[in-house]
């Protein structure tokens, strides 16, 4: 006794269900991760910034790509090409074309989101320029790849690569995968550079970097993706043999978005007690610090090492003065103010013409009974 309800979902001749399950499972996980990221960001920073808009864009393209892959499954992905009709082949190619055009911007926006974050948490001028340069390189790579993917075949039917004049698609996706790895690698190195200079203990540095480290999983998945791509490079039964490549593509895409969200989990924020994540707000809005001194830097201003030393000296002086309470009448007034401009050679942001340092001055008045 057999019926449609008892037929196996995966057979030796039809394995398309595998890609459907993987695609929608990963998409749900990615969507939930983005929601957790935004909720955590709002709870801690109470605002949405540029990196959040980038991750929203990545999620939207990821959804579009997942829908396209599902339509590709309907068109024959996972089945042998000899069993497909010409109509199914057309649907397969159109859906695959749409999936390719959505896959590239998904990776791009996910990477740019991390670049936005790194640039916002580092106050060091050369680090910000380095992040900006790598981000611009990533954007150029994505735009060129999108144009090549969009015009891979004859203009009258760019989506049709069967019996059509097209570029070497295997060579293109090899190029794309290698550059995907090369643009992901800085997202592991840059956090190390930024975190190394943060004034927190080693344990917290490890925790912070641990939020960026899962990005290595995207590199690993991309390597596996390229392996399966080249295994099926010369196949004529590509609707069946390209299934592992498509599954790996879904893994790469969703991991790219998920790992861009992991850095916003609570441990990351708790490990930034040094105020690194809020330094941008202090620079732009002139907020008052918890020590009571008013920080009114503009542009990229941050305290110099000389200013920090002066501030510590002032606090030490205040502490020592309190030990004199036993002398005479125990009242005094101590005022610590920040003003003036240190010599330009001590500017914290040497790359900015507008950066100004602060001099810490202390005025102490004593009343002593004779």
C-alpha cells in the first residue's frame, strides 16, 4: 500500500527536500538572531545606528534569497536534469539567477555592519581609517560581483545559462568565494587590533574577542562551498549535483548574518565597562562622565595620555588632601576643571585638525584654625 502521504521526502532521485529544510531552518535562526541583536542594542544603547540598518538590509536580502532557492527547488533542484521539463528548467534558472543576485548583497551588508561597529568603538584615528578602507574595499568587491552576476549571459536572457553564451560561472564563483574569505579575514584581525589597546583586563579582552571569533565559521563554510563547487564543475546533471553547493551557500549566507549579530549579545556589552562603546556618544554629545568632569570634545577628540595622567594626579591630590582633615577646621573646597589646549604634539587624534586636548587644573582652598 502506497500513497503520496507515505512516500519518503528524500529519495535517491529527489533530494531537494534537504535544501528546503536547511534553508528555512537557517532563515528562522537568522531572523531570531537579528531580533535578539536589536533588542539587546535597544536595551543597552537605547538607539538604532548605521550598523543596525546594514544588518536589516542583510536580513531582507537573505529572505529574498531563501524564497528564490525555494522556487529553485520547485523548478527541479535536487532532481536529475533528464526528468525535468523545459518549463521546469526555465523556472530553475530564473530562481537561481534571483538567488545569486540576493546572495551577494546579503554578505556585503553583513560585513559592512561589522565594519560600522568596529569604527564606532575605536577612537584611534588610524584604526578608524583602516576599518573605513577595508569596508570600502568590501563594497567595491560586492558591487563588481553583483554586476558580473547580473550580466553573466547574453543580455536578452541573462538568467539563462543553459544553451546560452555566458561567462565561466565556475571561475566566477571561485573568484567570489576566495575574495569572500579575504574580506572576512580582516573581521577577525581588526577586533584584535582594536581590543588590544582597550584598558580592560585580559579576561575581558578574551570575552570581547570571543564575540567576533565565530566569524571564522563563515570562512570554514566558504571553503567547503568551494570544494563542492569544483567537484561538480564539469557535470551535466547540475540540477542534482549542485545540491551540496547550494546547501553550503545557505550556510555561508546565514552564518555571515548570525556572526554579525553575536557581537551584540549581552556578554559583549558587559565586557565594555571601560566605556569604549559609549566613547562615540561622549565625543559627539559632550556628555558628563561618571567621575564628574565634563567631556566636551568635538569631532574625534579623546583625552591624551598626558591628560589622563593629569586627571589621575588630580584625583590623587584630592585623596591626599582628605587626609589633612584633622588639621584645624575640617572644611575645604577642591575644584577640578578641564580647559585649555595641550601642545599639538600630544594631540590624541593626530589625524584631525580639530582635535584638542584638555589640561586638568586643580584649585584647592583651605581654612586652618590657629
